[in-house]
C-alpha cells in the first residue's frame, strides 16, 4: 500500500529559529501534497497545497513567508517554519495525493512541533 | 466556501452502536470521507461515499444523502479501542482539496 513518511516525528526548537519538516511518498509519485496544522482538540486545518515544480497555494490567513513550502520532486515536499514562535507549536501533518490509493489521500504520521 | 458540522463529543458503551452525524454546506462536492484519528497520530481512512446510500465495511458503515448535505458514520459492536476522534471531510468539486469538519471525540465506556 501507499506510504508517506514524515520526518521528524517531533521537534523542540527555540524561539526565532527555523525548523524543516519533510514529507516523502515512498512507493508512489505525488504531484500534489497538502500541509495541515492541528491544534489540540481541534480538527485539521489546511495550510497550503504543494504542487511539484510550482509555487504552493496558501490558504487565507497562512503567511507564506513564514511557512515556506518546497516541492522539488515527485516524492518530496518540505515545510519550513521560519522564525518560530511559541504560538507555532502544533501538530503538522502532510498528505500526498494519489488517485486509487485510499481514494486519493495518504497521510504522513505527523510532526509535533514545540517552540520554547 | 465550505461549512462542515459534527458534534464535538459523544459517549457510548462498549458493545453498543453509535451514529456520528455530519452535515455540510459546500460550494462544490466530489465525495465525503470519514477518518479515525487517535491522539497524536495521523488520520486513518475509514470510508468514502460519493453516491447516495450506505457503504458497509465490517463494523463500520457510512451513509450519504447529497440532497440533504448529510452523512453519518455508524459504528457497531463498539470496542474500547474505538475511543478516538472521527473526522468528516468533503472533497471539492475539482476533486483535489479536502476540507475537514471539527471532528467528533468518541469515548467508549465499559
């Protein structure tokens, strides 16, 4: 079956530093990947849609200069949280788009980011 | 835009049946998904409905009525491990983006 690997699974960083989260599709090619953020006891909120070889499309209210997304290949998308602040502490989840597997969406295992 | 509503919390007894409802008002529709999510983990796929009717898969069933903008997830023979959040998500007309409801936290008690 389809597998999406997300790394790291958890990270603690200091305020003002940057953190990179990787999302890889291991056994299929993903033209489109999605990045979500989830705060405690809340649902997944779409941050941006990442398309291979082009600029990401950000949802309203998401700062594209703060959350840098790169989708340089068909198997890898990265999310970099720049100048992290404590309010950026959250659970970040990626999802890869591939029709025919789970009806088109396979999720990574998530990254717990804590900014201190 | 998309507006997807689910109850915030539900409690049920082990061995019983529980129905989790989801209503949606969306600018486009191309399928509805149900996911299960345990705390600190990624969502796992449960079911997908694009046509009206009931889809059954073991202890889990999902129903869709497109004219009413309504779906439910039915869980039978509840087990303690079913305690989790259940997320309803609607795919847009272009068939690309998923929008999630707020999720329903289900607690199964002995």
